C-alpha cells in the first residue's frame, strides 16, 4: 500500500496538462487548454484542461477528474496503479507499506495480463540476443533490414524459437498461470506455443505497455501465413491500436502531421532514420477507432502507398471515414516496386522526406485522377466515376472544403460545376437524413422515412439539423435560492483555504461560514447543506480546505459536484490575451476570490432575507384579522427590519432598491 504522505506528494506534483498531453493534442484557449476527448468520438473539441485547478472535464461525455483519474480512465488502471504511473513519470520514489497476502493476490490478479505480456516480451528478446538460433536467424534478419541494436531493443523486437512448447513450459515453471497464457493468445488450446520460428514485433498501447505481438515467418511456406497476430484480449483492441503510436505521439504533435504506413518494418525504419511521426495500421484497413486515435494528436494525415495502382484503388475505398472526421488527408504513391522501407534505404532520409512532401496529393483529387485514368473517355464509366467522387466529397463536413473540391473536381473531369454541385447536395442531404434516422432510432422515437417519390412525411431540413458533436452542458439547471447555495459551495471548494484577510488571518471559508452560520439550516438543497456543514466542521478542526480534498472525496456525489463546479465552460477570451488586453480594474476571474466571496455571500443573504420577509408578510395577513395588536406590532417591526436589511444588501450589490 502507498503511504498517504506519498500519495499527497504525487497528487501535488502531477500537472494535469503534462499528463494529458502524453495522450491528447491540446491547444491553449484563454486560461484553459482544449482538445478532442479521448473517451468518446467527437469532431468538435469539448475536452477541457484547467492547469490552474489541475483538473480535466469533457463537456461532451461528462468525464472529469484530476491527473490520477485521467490515467485510471485512459489506461484502465486501478487507483494505486495510476499513482505508481504518475510516480514513475515524475520520478517520485514510493516506499510501499507491506501488503497482506490477500491484497498481494488481488493486485497480481489485476496486473497479471500486463505482467505476462511483459514476461513474454523479455523471453522473445532474450531468445533473439542470447541463443545461437536467435542470433543466426532472427538477429541476422533485423540487421539485414538495417536495424541497429538500440532500435531493436527500443521497439521490443524478438525471436520465437521453433520448439513446440518452450515458452509455455518456462512461463508456467516461473509461476505464470496457463489460463492467462491462453487468454493472451501466447499458448494454444493444446498447450503449445502459438508463436514458433518467427521474428517477433511487440505491439504497445499508447501508454507504452506491451499488449500484443505480431510474428513474421522467415521461411517460404505457402501453407503458413506471413504474419500471425495476437488475438484481441482485455488489454488489446486491434481496431483501436496503431503500431508505433507510443513512440510517434510526441513527434506527431510537434510536426502536426501523422504519416501512415502499412508494415511494422516501415515504421521502425523511418523512426530510426529520424522520421518519427509515423504509425502503421498493421496490414488492415483503417478503422474508426484508429482514425480517432490519430485525430487526438493532429487533423493532418499523410498515407504512403506502395506503387501498385490496383492495390491503392482498393485501399482508397475505406478512406471516406477519414473525411467524415474532418481530417486533411494526403496520399503519396511510392515508386513502383518500392515500399517505404526499401525506398528509404535507396535514397536516404533527407531525399525520402523531400519526396513525400513534394509528391503528396490531396486525397479526393488523387482519387479523381486515379479513377479518371481508368475510364478513358467511356461516358458510362465516367458517370460511375462522378457518383464515386460525389460520395467522397459529400462526406466532408466543412462546406468550404466541399465547395473547393467540387470546383477542382469539375475542372479535372471537364464537367459543368453546377452538375457536381447538385449531385453533391443530394448526397449531403441523404447523409443527414440517415444520421437523423439513426439518431431517432437509437432514441426510440418515431421515425418517418421519406419515400423515393418525395411523398409522405418531409425529411428534416438540412439547415436545422444539429451538428453530430454539439456542445452540451451536463450541469443541472438551478434557479433562485438553490443557485446561490450552489455558488457558496463552489467558492468554499475552489477558494475556501485561501486568505480573505491577511492581517486578521481569516480564510475565505471562515469569512463565509461565519457570516451564514445563523442561516445555515436555511439551505434548500440537502447536498449543498451537507457540504456546508462538513466545511464548517473542517474549519472548527483547523483543517485548511483544498480543491483536492473535494475532488478526491470519499463520497462520489461530492467528488462529481466538485469537478462540475470547478470547471467552468466560460473562459477569458484568447483574443484579449493575444492583444495583451488584461483586466486592470480588478483581478483576473480565477484570482478574484475575495470579491467573488463577498458578492456570493451578499446574494445568498439577500435571498434568505427576502424569503423571511415573504413568510413574515404572510403572518401579518393572518394576524391582521385577529385580536392581538401586540403580535401585529411585533411583526410590523420585524418586517421593517427585514426591509431595511434587504435594501442595504441590494444597495451594496448595485441593485435597484425597493421602497
């Protein structure tokens, strides 16, 4: 178990922007940073990071938390595992308290799959470097490809010997469970090694942990596949994994471009040559999950294809989904007979980089020219080409980009631009209809389909359809007294431990709670009342209130409320910052907690005074019809005092004073 003192050190050291930027491409917006959410698919960024509050929040899916919470969600780790991850990142030494045997067993169960995969990686690498067969077969192959020893070790390359069960036998003898070996696809159902007589490529997740393997056969065998891969497991989802992404993510962010190749050796060769912003789809067509992974780091993708027109044409069919993600796609056709690895070896790194920069073509225009060369003036085939191109253009969400593509494609195909405009608009309309249909079907609402003859219920108007990733504010709507109570709680959570008066050594929490103590029980919302009372007890116990206390609260309801309140969707305009137009009459909003506290306190008290006045007025009406003049006089005096307090508070708040 990690000591509480070390936990506190880790949480205080970890910076949310550093942690998140290992996985998400962020850009500055005012005092916050924004990017595409890694937890759900979106086209418009709604994932916000607040460096000043050290928290993240997605206003699309609602996920929020501190650095530890982000690592837990993203890497699917337990809380202790996330703390250890952060400790390694910030080089904080952990001296753990001795765990009980039960706790050790539970922890090993949670980490077992990763541990077994790492053991397998070490085994295959030892076989590569430390055995005669590994050196003569596997290491020779890698060195023939031009891979240096440090590159081989960095990417976790290895060798699986040609023995039926050597790995399985040694792993079980070392204490690893046979069930885990089978679940990870390392051992077959017949207790034999799955990978045999192959060079091994380790596949890492975005956090750098080994999660799977690919094995390449080195002998020509028509019956055996060239590559075999690990099956999908609890820790490996092929459709959401890109080979080399862990090693490429920083370079992709830096260059603002991702180079996509097909093979494992292509990635390693380019990376070794200094072209590090490169990943591979591992021999499969791009999936939506892989596209989403790339877009988290950049909207720009450059795809390298071997010089085989037939193969390129087949590969292009699956790229419309990249356009739907509003990504900028360029295609490079390598010289015939070359793949990225072989061409790099021929011309060198500098010439290779110059070639792919010079020869890259926009995807839609590349596709248009490629297909146009096939039709050779045949009007029937050309009509089919137009439909194919229109379908691709219609997938582009940006209307300005669509307009550009229509104009350019009409010119290339020698076609009236208006014809292409009309057909594209029809295709866009059909896409929006289908999106609306799918949305209504998912929601379980009635779906009206417009018949092909145009009769029946009209389809939704294109202009009125909401965008697929429309921004939503997940916070509950509050009004009146509850709004003021929520604001009081927000200030206590955000600034309660800060000083209200340095001379008197009074904190914000002491100032607020001292002023509302007599009306504390007047809170309408039971959750806000419970938090206010807890804050009061903390103040009495001389405990300094901190945002981390509420974010990491044992009660999940309190923790979620804290994350919601502390991450406002409103922010300082980035345009003001660029022009260096800062506030001069008052502090910046995040630093203006003293004035904020005073205003919230007066608003809260005003609401309560108005409510007491309304209750007193009701009592006056009831007493006026009775025979107790003394009680009537007392209630009138109370009403005058309440009116006086109300008007004084309204005056201080700059509101219109009621007579």
